[in-house]
């Protein structure tokens, strides 16, 4: 271990570092770009679960967030080194280019990174990934990969998707990695607990408060500055369904992809015409006479229900990123004043549109916001019978089936997925905590149903955040230590190819095309045309 710390902490020449690295099993070193909620989720998983990774640098423009992140996960009680603390990804890119040039001339430098963990706003992903492309690093990119189909295509091609990537790639499809969902998939595909799969009903209850925070007042409220809510919030739910119904555990089995895609949805509540009369002309909760009787009152939610009860993490920290530092230095009452001041900020007809769209307005009336993303949407996927043999081998579960996904804002539960899966021999019900398996041979014996309670895992998404980070870390570790090829490590630890990740995103765009065109999309034809465009890029 002493040698590992020496390699990481000291400036060395390439000739000095190489034999030291060869003598030990090296942990991969990662730069986190974006010190927000998602970047923190992955970094905290490394620390909490002792994953085989080192968070070695952070890039974020907000000083307080960056310093707080660095003290927790990188430099701890020491002063940050030149290779650890960056106020932008561009600054790191400039540093890394210079570091590599100096290393090539024999100068002593700090060790470089093996990969990046990209957790910035969705619309920035393409620019960043393409800028980092020449460095040939392993990538974990938070979902969605990008906000438009064209940007997703460009990223897919630039990462070598058509030819086969030469680096590990993972995206934030965390639902694949929670203990609950891994057990669910095992019961379905390996144990075949309910026979052949016939249909899936899967719901993401976004949560009434969470939706108002993120998709009415927050970063993801408007398609023109973010993307459709189906992509931003639920692309990993679409991926979850495809993971269960398309990709089997049998080696060599081709994916059984849907034949038809359709979708309907609405912006049901958060529009000006639904505004209560008692709210009058008020556009901010702090100037509204209806505020005390309003479920969506920012004053009640952020201050009275959260801040006044000692809550300083999400979502309060999203409104005031340095709220912990402020209260520590100036006291709780001053912190309340700062939070109140920010929530009270507002705009009117004279405010430039660019100014309105450049920030979040967490105290804005939910019926006066500039939001336009859907708060209720259903996607239906249909599979044709494809039970033919492949290369003289019979594969099960390729018969006709249907999946219905429902994203809904108005729920008590927040992001605690639930659903039912029907099979030829029984039914499964799941709710993110338990999995209930009922088999038809237990006729009139509901008490005979088996209930599985997967182990609770720390971290977000039922342990999915940590599971994804663990898989990515182990995959990169295996590659940099020359134990597995990129393709082998991707399959063994990530369990999802770049093409599968891209295809899940593409399915969302096909669903949106169906919704907007009020039609049913032929997925096979739609995907074939997309592949042709990819080959021509």
C-alpha cells in the first residue's frame, strides 16, 4: 500500500512511475465533473463501500460545492494539490494536456487519471465528451447521455459505438444495479419463476414535491433548456424494461426487441389556466395571499417543513449550494434569511428570456412558471412472436409480449418504482422493497405466495448508485491491470454495452415521436433507418 500512495501522491517521471505501477494491482483514478447530487452519489459510494477506485480530482464552477466535495472525498484535511481542484472541466483539460506534454519530456508530474465521471447538466454532455475524446479515457456519463437524438448519435459514433469502443463506457442506468432489481431479473430469467413473460406494468411515481422542485421550478422544467421529462427522468425506466424483456442471460442469444412503440401524455396541472383564483396575480409564493392554503408553497416546503427542521441536504442544498457553510459561519437565522431571499427572487414580463432560462426559480408560483414538460405519460411497447431457433438453438421468452410504463408526478411515493409482471405460470408484484411471486399451481392459496425481501443497500436508487459505480470501477480496474479486454470487462462488470445504452435512449425518442405524431412507431423500421444514418456518419 505504501507504494500505491507514493505513486498517487508524488511527482514522478514516467520511468519512475511505470515499475511502481507494475508491481501492484492499481486502483483506477477518476475525475468527477460536477460536484452536485449525482457526482456526490458516485463519490460517496466509493468511500462508503470501499470500491476499487480513487476519486482524484473534482471540476465544478461553484467554489463552495467544489471545496466541500474535495474535503470529503479527495484531499480531506490537506490543502488541495494542483492535480485535484479545478473550477471547470476546461481548466482540467488544459492542465492534463500540459501534464502529458511534461511527462513525455521526462519531467516529474503527478499521476494522470484513468477515467471521468460526468455529472454536469444533460445538455453539456456532448461538448464535454467530445472535448475529452482525444485523451482516450474510460467514461461514466450520468443519464441521459444527451438531450437530443442527434447528440446521442454523435456521442455514440465518437465513442466508437459502430466499431466497438476501446474504453469502458457506462451510463446512469442505475436501476440495473440495485439488489432488488437484480433479484427480480434472476427470478424472471434464470429461475423462470413465473414461466414465459407475457406482460409488464411498470410505474415510476416521481413524487408530487420532487416533480415541482425539478420539473416545474428547476433545471429540467423546459424541453428547450433540458429535454422531455420522459428522457430526463425515466430513460432508465425504459432501459429497465428492455433489460428485463430484451436481453437474456444466455450467451449468444440475440436481443428480442419490440416491434411497436406508442405513447400518450399530458401536462395536467402546472399551467396558468389551472391557477387557483385565490392566488390572483401573484407569481411568487412570498407575495401570494393563497400561499398558506397551497400544497405547492415554496415557503412551506423549503423553509417551514425542511430548513426549520434542520434539513440541509437535497433539496435545500440545491436552492442554496453553500447553505451548510453559511449556517456554520453565520448561524441558522442568517441561513434562513439567505434561503428566503433566494426563494423570493422573481421575474416579470420585462425580464429577458435568456435570464429566465439561465437559472432556477424555486419560489416561483407553479402555475406561473415557464415549464412545459409532461407530468403524466404512458409508453406502450409491443413485441411480436420471435420464438424461432437461432443457430439451431432454442431460446425461451421470445413470444409476443407487452410492456406498459407509466410516469406520474402526483404520488406520495417518490421514485419508489412498483409494478406487476405476468407470466404463463404466475404473477410477480414488486415495489422497490419486496418481490411477491404467486404461481398458478397455488390456486385459491394466496398465502402460498413467496415474498422475497432483497437486502437493503445504502445510497440512492435502492443501492443502484453504488452498484453502478462498483461495476464501472471493477471494469476499469480489470482493464488497466491487463486482466481483461475492454469487451470482456464491459460484459462482466458493467453488463451493458454502449449500443444497449444508446438503444434505450433511442427508444425514448421513438416514444416521443409517437406521442407528438399521435401515431404508433414501427420500431424495427425506425431503428433500421437510424442504423443506416449511424453507418454514414
